[in-house]
C-alpha cells in the first residue's frame, strides 16, 4: 500500500523465486525482513525500468557478492589468527 505497487508485481517477484509470500486465511503477507529487498526491487523496476529478468540477475549477483564477501572476511580472520600465532 505504501508504495502503491500492484499485487501482480509482488506475485511475479514470488514466481521468480525472489521473495517468499506467506499465506494466512486467504491473505498474502511478506516477511518483515524481506521489505528492504522488495523496496530495492521496486525501485529497480519502476525507477530504473529494469524488467523482472534483469532484477533476477541482479539479485543473484548481489547474493553471490555477499557470499564472497563473507568468505573473504572468514579467510581474513583465519589469517589474522595464524599471523598472531607466528608473532608469539
């Protein structure tokens, strides 16, 4: 309601596997932690005119980048521990 987005757009995001819709008593809901992601997708689609296929690709790339960043942080932490042991 806040963004005045059509329900069909949210349904299409769900069909692409980009979001998860919860059904309760014939009503559809989004999980609150999904809202920032959905808002980004809304901006990509309506402001930048990116189609759903493009949003899907961008979402997958961002997910991979986040995963790689977590791996880098883990490796850096392990390296720091190793370096600290060497200096002792």
